[in-house]
């Protein structure tokens, strides 16, 4: 079964907005990017400042974990590996920062 594109579900941006295709992988990568900002690993794109917030980092990691648990059987092998690899990396960074 083919996955629906964003226009088929009515989620496309108006006028062909230049945004990445809305896929599970881009969604997970977006969350992981937010976690990296909260871990203080990269600057906040809005402010350019590095301001760690371990509470928000943990919450974002927990959201990714919840997605893994809820979607595990519906993911293709590449999506599953991406999610597992991101969670592994983010958890290691979180532990290092919170020690």
C-alpha cells in the first residue's frame, strides 16, 4: 500500500511552500534536532544562542521513545533504524549532560 502524499490528506502548504516532504523520517529528524538544541549541542536556530534545557531535552527524547513504541510494527526497516539510532545518540548525550 502506497503512503499518501501531503496533498492527498489536505496537509500541503499553500502555493507550493518550499518545505521538506512531510514523512515519518523528517518528523523524527525534526524532533531530534529540537532535542539537540535542548541538550545545548547546537545553537537555537531562532536566537543563535546555546541554552541547554535538560527538562525539555528529556521530554523530547521521551516523545521519540513513545513514537517508537506506538509505531514500531508499522515502520519500514530504514525508519526503525533511524529512530533507534537517534534515540541511542540522544540518550548518550543526555546522560553525559546530566551527570
